């Protein structure tokens, strides 16, 4: 009889253990369901905050009020203010950053109520900033004085590479990147080079007319027909700012191989003396290669149209504080 009682006790204990395990499993499943809902809400809020910050940052640093209005409008049109989602704040930070905060206060548990859980607060933050590149590829091996760049209005056509003997008008020497020599210089025009601000680079001693002509010919010949005019590449947004019409025409986008006529030109300080053999790059000017004429062996002029364009961030660039003199205005998430 004692053995039968022992067996009965074991069966009873097993039933209790199974019951407790089922309760634990059901509780875990309930918690998993609630957590999944919370994570979904948090991700949706983060997506809205990120996009709102990027929408507003386009207006900085020129118009802080418009930046706040644009971010607020985007957040509200995409759900902030409904379904428990709250737009907590939109504020300009400094002169070139915008922060958006959203929350879902008192987000309710559904299944977790059985475990005594009632609510949780969900909050997100996004900060976007306007920045300028401090390192980039697709840079032409020419040096342009800052005053020459500043005297030209955005949208104007300017000669940046002059014939021999015309250096005082703007050509302050071809740059020797990687190594000296006309063949390397031509290659640098064909494919562009990667340059960094505050770095010192050597200056080529010759006028390099033949290499300039051949490098420019390559770029023009290898630009697609849909990206070979300024108006096909850029669209004006007013107030002297442009956007790329299509990603295919933006050489810094993932698939932007359509136009080889969009380049950066290194800018040097006015007090630099290329005759000493070296110059320091202080900034980048964004330019569209309009045309070039090389009628004789000693003459070769390159004309560009300077432009200030807003664009998304690219992995080939490094970024620093926004420089209003720069031709590139990059809006990117920084937090």
C-alpha cells in the first residue's frame, strides 16, 4: 500500500509541475506578444523621427523656423498625435542641427495584465545635422583660390583652368596627387582623386594642356546622355540651392555613374603661393564641367558652373561642421 501511495504522490507532483510549466509558458508567450508590439511601436516612432529630422534639416542653417515647421508637419502627417503617439518636441540645436523627440506614453500591456503589468513608456529621439565633406573622392587635381570661388555666384559659368601664362586669372597650378607627371595627372582627371581638407599637396610645374584635354575628353565621352547637361543633372529649389534630379546623375550616390561632369574642385587660401611647390586644401567647390577648349598645344581652358547642392550622405565622404562656402550641403542623421 505504501508503494501505491508513493506512486500516486509522484503523479500528483508531476501534474502540479506540468501545470506550473504551462502557466510559465503561457506567461512567456504573452510577454513575447506584448514586447513584440512595443518594439514595433518603437521602430515606427524612430522611423518617423528620423525622417522628420531629415525633412526639417534641409532648411538649416538659413531658416530655423521653417526647419521646425517642416519637421513638425512631417511627423504629424505620418502619425504623431494619433493612436497614443506624441510629438514631444522639435528644436534647432546650435545653427546646423535639428532634434525630434517622439513618445508613446502609457503604452498598455495586453497579455501582461495577467501578470500584473499595466503600462510602459516608449520614447525615441533623432538628430540630423547639416555638414560639409572634409574628405571626398571625385575631386579634380586643380587648385582654386578662395577669392575666385567667392566672387562667382552659384549658377555662373567660370573658367577654372587657364591656358599657360594666365595664372593670375584663376589657374594656380595643376596638383600632383599620388605622383608627378602628365600621365598620372590625366588619370586623376579621368577618375578623380580623393583629397582631404587641411592636407598639403604638391603642385605640378607644367601647364599640362595635353593631359587636361585628354582627361576632359574622357569624362565628356563617358557621361550618359541623360546626365550631360546642367539642367538634366540639377533642379533648382530656389535661393541658390539645387538638388540632383536623379540618383543616376549624382556621382556620390550608390548608382551614380551617369555623369562624370559633376566634380569637386579643391579650394586654397588667397595667401597660398603655389610657386613654393605646395598648397593646402581648405575647402571644396562643387562644379559642373560645362566645356573645355584646347585649340593649340599651349592653350587649354576649362569652364565650370559652380553650384551649391543639397544631397544625402555617402560612405565615400567624411564630414565635419557645415561650411557655408562649400558647394556641398549634406543632411545626415548624427544620433
